[in-house]
């Protein structure tokens, strides 16, 4: 294979960065959780859950844009030696255990919407596994990569509901197939790789492709990606773990750097028009080869659920063009007209985050979100609903009941609609404006 030209190198680097950014962003989370035992976010390695059961507060800073609707259950699976079995109990509340490949494409979903509320055992198999499926397995999820993540969500009604939530989470089980069946010796453990230390700066440098080259050993080439993977391989990014930027000719290294800058510019442009999450998250079949839209979703809400499960949106600016909105200079309102609340089969919420951190906002009433489960909301006289978004508590008791506390500065609000109705998905229902309160 002849060496790519400078122009070809720049183009491949740009396309490879857009395609591969999801893998690196995923590794950015997987490294502290599953690989680095010294990190406080460590879940205990592969093959075990770490559950978040207590509601998030502003003191929790290890997850950006957190939500208190559905506390998380984190886990990571290494499927190189054998499949895993995910077991769930009968669950009397909304929950979902979504499993994602190394590039964040969803393998499948176990949960109230897809598999129902009953107990079940689900087999998760890696690439090329062709063994016998044990009797009693309720479903088989086949991953395209050997490393798979789970970011489960389970409904929490409020602080008093924490013990009941914990009882459900305790019954989410992960077992290697040999342990689940109890009829065969466990396969020989696979060799432990030398995991590269995560470095934030690598996302913007040629070292991006060093980490990508390492990760590709866990990601067999798919037919629909073969052309791009071949072009990356021609640059030395083939999954050998031996890509060495220092060995590149200066003009080739410069072309890769230019390609990365091109890709990052494309992503920034795409994000400007990204209003809601309808197409950001999904299975490999749903994404197809639209890697740019996938990259937008990864950037804006890593591990977001697909729109059929949960629809996400928010306000990048207010109706006066202030971008981002700033509660230090303006009070705001969100007015839902009569009959125009978010159409949800399950529930909806709007959560406040301070910028640029995208973390919860400390306030005197410890309210971080507002929605259809918020007690004692006051409807407007015509049956609509107005939310008051400001840093100071309104003096009017009716407005205070509908107060969403904001920081003394820039903010963003994320709205989540769980089980969105078709009117949300087809765009016939739209968000009202975030209006400056005159």
C-alpha cells in the first residue's frame, strides 16, 4: 500500500477524528471507572456495577449535566474471554439498562420500554462468539466491540424513595457466562493490555491517533467502515498499538494536525444548529455513517438515550438573543400554553446547570429541577404553566412555587422527556421560548 499524499492524509485525519472521537470520549470515562483504581470514580474494574442512589447535589462534580430523575448504575464489560449475563429483577418503576459499544453506538436496551417490567436474564456476547445460548435466556445482545459499557437509569421519586431504589439496584447482576451456567470451567483469562493513561490534551493533538490505534484492537473492522479503517491503517492506525507520531515525516504530521483542526471546526459548526437530541443517540443501524451527528451527541450529552427512550433539548439563548442566557442580568420565564406541556408517557423534567461547568446550582430551597412530579406547582388561570427562572426567590408565593433557581451568571437548562409521544419526535410539539421577564 502506497503512502498517502499530504492531501489524502489531511482528509483521512479529519474523517478519522470525527469517527474516532466517540471512542476517545468513551475511553475518557472508562479509564477512571474501570482501569484506574486510584481514581474516586473507580467502579471496581470490569464486570461489576457501581450504583448512584442518593440524589445529586452541587457537591457532586464527577458527572456533568447530572439528573435526579433516574440515578445511574455504571458498569463495564470485557467480552474477550466470554460473554456476560445481565440479570434484572421484576421492576415496578421506569428503568433502562442501555449497553453501548466502544464507539458509543447502542448494542441494545434492557428496560421498561423494550423488555418490560418482568425479571429476566440477558446474554451479552462479543464479536465472533458462536457458542450455545443457555436455556432460559430472555434475549441476546450482540456487541460489535469487545469492550461494552452500561449506564443504567432507574426512576427515583424523591429522597424518601432512596431505600426502594437501592433495593432494585441491588438486584441488577453481572455474571460471566461460565459462572451463570455453573457447568463449565471459566475460560483462560485474556492478557491484560497496557492501558494508556488518559490525557485530556490528546483530543486535540496527533496523540489522538495513538490512543485510537490502541482502542481499535478491541474493535474488529465492520464492512460499512472498512474503507475508512483501511485509510486509517495506511497512516499506521490499524489497531496494533504501535502508532508513533514521532516517526512521522514532518509534512505528514502537519497534515494530520491540519485534519484534526478541520474536524474540530466541522464539529463546532454542526453543534450550532443542534437544537434537540432526536438523531444524536442510537444503534449502529440508526446512525449509519453519519458520524458527525454521532459526534455532536457525544459532545453535547455523552451516553444520552435515544429519542424513543428519552428526548433531550434545552435553550442555548433567550428570546432576546442572549447566548448563553445569564441570570445575573435578566430574570426569565418559560410559559407552557394550556395543553402544551411536554407530552410524555412516563414523565418530564427541566434541570438547571451553571456554565461553563454544566453542574447543578446551589440554592436556598435545594431545587435543581422542576417538572410534572414537582409538588404544589401552580397553574396559570387559563390552565397553562409558567416557570420562573431567576437567581432570587420570587416574592409572589405563586411564582415561588414555580421557581427554578438559577446561578448568578450564565446557565443552561436541559429538558428531558421520558417516553416522548410521537408529537415530540415528529416536531409537531415544540419547546416554548425562554423569555426575558420584563
